[in-house]
């Protein structure tokens, strides 16, 4: 995996993070055929599934496109375009449903699937999905007569089946002319884009006769909406106003406005994890984090619970792993694998490692100050700045010279991966498969690879190498142990899981990792 793709896996894969979980309303009655309105923060822009670069686009496209398989409410793989599958370490063969049609009426065949894979993996396409949500080296072999398509990778790929959940299948006119996808959809999903008002709204109309949703779900339920309207609302305060005045059916809240829509009659809220906030120590030679004793001492000086509460304004959850829920491998890989908060022990550990306080209180070793340069993104807002200050104060109290640097999104990537002018890096993660982290947590260092923190954890590398050869959940024990060994070595520190509050009025629906289950949307009442 090259540097750009690995950084995308580590950072931009958060495009799959927003909107995790499910929401429901307890309203009585039905109002099928009505429009279901949902707020998104920005215009989806280019609608070509091979060019997706942000969460809002994924959310929009999930209404109009199908995937080979889906994820059920319990996290298990269920049918989609494929009715069954046969998984091997480096391939998966799908048997497709025969009744699937594109929105323009054309059939969806094995060759349709193969053409999609060929387009995304073509170097000329330069697809952001390639190497992140679509495995590198993926190939497809179609047999239209048998109704099967086989996807293969050059080496065993543990989650070759699960990764297809994010492969939107273009069909019909859009498959022949990608220009159609500049501002329209060409899929086999339960809704079809009907109208666009740039920077205002996207309206998708329901397709009658749709019968191949998750587990065979259809659009025939009387309570299914006649259309879905995605309203572009940049401010969460405005989203709250629209929801409270019943001009929206649903919205997502990550900031203080979540309090305004909670415990309000007629509005149901659920809180879901939305990716992990964590920080890395740069372990390159010449950096303080190169010494594991220093890394662990610095962690002992920090109350991670308090730090997480500050970073999320008190709305976070204790992290239990690096992969978002629902995970292919359930369980807790964090608890018991991080140092206990003990500032005195931290100071003693630094003394033992040869770092002694000087006259100004800052620790020295061989004439060099113990200096930590920490970077973080400004887009995370005031709570992140407060968390950085808290972290700095904790380290200063044990004799560390801490220098904070807040960076814009544009500057952040340059400093993190190119200039490498940092010792501690606060990183938001939002990955859905453990394989998406391999290029950032192991392998070649930047600039040749994506290992931006210069991690060298041989146990992690061995465990993941073994796990990658085992299909799906067969390797879960090794994936779990590989994560825990990173925490044992203080290679990266999961601080807190951010959360989203999903608020709903007169509807129920399910959305996971930013992707709608469109056939789950139901209208449960209407204001008269």
C-alpha cells in the first residue's frame, strides 16, 4: 500500500465513519408514501461511486445503489445482489439473484459486477476507493450463464467478503457512459435520484417492484416512503431548528445541539459510536517516542478518561477497539492494555530512563531536553484544543517541554506524512475493517510507505500476517491480539470514541457507517 492510500485508510477512511448505528421512533400509525427528509452537512457533489471522497456522498449513493452483500442489524453479512457466496482465503464466488434490474430496466449480471471491479482497479480511474475499501490487486471473473462472479486477490485477504459491502454497483447507462454519473445515478437500488437543487437538496424517488434488499427486503411495505429528500444543512443548530419544527424527519448531531433534541416529546434519539480519537508517538530515531520506556511513562502521566471527556465535551464513550461497530470481530481489545494513571510512577520511570530534571524543571538526557511537539487538526473544534492543552499540562507537570501546533486540514497531511515535524499526533480514525489499518501501522515508513509514525511492532506484524490468511471471522482472535499488542507497546493510544446523536421524528430507519439501509425506512406518523 503506498503512502497516499495508507494515509487515506488512516484518516480519510473516516468518510465511512459518520452516521453509525440506528434510530427509531415510537410514534403510532403509518404514513407510507410521504417523503422522508434527512439532513446532511454538505453537497454530495460528484456522484460517481468510483470517485467518492466524503461521507455525504456515500450516504446519498447508498439510496440508489446496491452492493453484493449487506450488513444486518446484528453485524452479520446478509444477502444483497448475491443470494449466496463461497469464501476462500484469496477469493469469493457470488451467486447472483436473477431478478435484479437497473433503474433503466436493464438486467444486472455477473458481467456488470466484473465491469465495476475493472473500472475501480484500473490505474487510469484513480479511484479513492482502491486500496482502501477495495483490496489492491482485486480481479473479477464473470460467468453470466451460471450467474456467478468470482473476486480474487493475489494474496489471501481475510475480509474479501466483507469489503464488498462498500462496492456500489453501477449498471445500465452509467456503466457505458460515466458522464451520466456526474450529476445522476444509475443503480439498481430501491431509490433513484429524481431532482437536484445544488447546495439545497437531493430528492430520490422510490422504485416500485424492488425486492432484493438486505435479506430479500422490498419497498412494498405500506409505510415505506415515496421519496427520500436529503437536505443540505451546514449548521447543526439549524438542523435542530428544522427537526424541532417538524421540517425534518431526522438529523445527526455531534456537538452541543444534541442536547436540544434529546428528551423532546415526539423525537426519539439514539447515541452511537462514531470513530475513535487517539494519538500516536513518532517512533523514528531522534524522537522521544523511539524509547518505549518514555512512551509508557508519558501515558502514566495522563488520565485518559478525563482527556476523552474533554476531547468530546463529555459526549464520548470508552473505546473498546480500533474498528467501528458493528465490527466483523466483536470484543474488547483495549481494556487492561493501557497503563494505569500514576504521575509519580511516570516520573520515576523517566528518571530510570535517564531523563533528569534540570534547573528550569525540564528533563534532560545527554544535554538534550525532553521536548514533545504535538500536532492536531483545527477542524475538530474547541474541545480538541482544550484536550491538547490538558495533555500538555499533564506532561509539563512531570518535566516535559511540550509544544502544541494546531493545523488546518490542508497543512495537517503535509506535516504528518511529509515533513514529519512532530512527536505526538492526534488522529481520528473511522475504519470498518482491521485490514484498512495495515499500511498505516506497519510496513514501509513514509515517504516510501504509509507508516507515518514509523511503527515497528514485530508481534503485530506476525499476528496480522497470520490473520490475513484466514477467511473472515476465523482470524478474529489474531486480529484482536494484534490490536492489543499495539496498546501494550504504547504504539498508539485509543483515548475516546466520539459519538453521534441520531434524532428522528415520525420515522424509523437504519444507517450504518454512513450507509443507509434504504428498505428499513418507515414513516410512522405525520403532522396534520
